[in-house]
C-alpha cells in the first residue's frame, strides 16, 4: 500500500490536546477503510442524534 504525507492543522486548546487528537485520528485511519471512515464522518457531520448516542455509549 502506498503512503502519502499531508500537512494538517489541528484546532486544540493545547499542544498536548492536538497530539492526542492526531493519535486518535491515526488510530482510526489504521482500523477503518475508506468507506467506513467516510460514513463515520458523514454521520458525525449530519446526524447529531447518532453522534450524541455514540458519545454517550463511549462515556464522553
């Protein structure tokens, strides 16, 4: 599989929070395929009820 590099900006209150966000994003990239990741992004951006249920299930 090819690897691609990107420069990204992360909105966060601290450097530690930005690093934690990027680690979480990288974990998602490793475990989800393109279709799953796209569907997750769509739900988060367009379905606040499902997003709220997921957050509750995750305890956040």
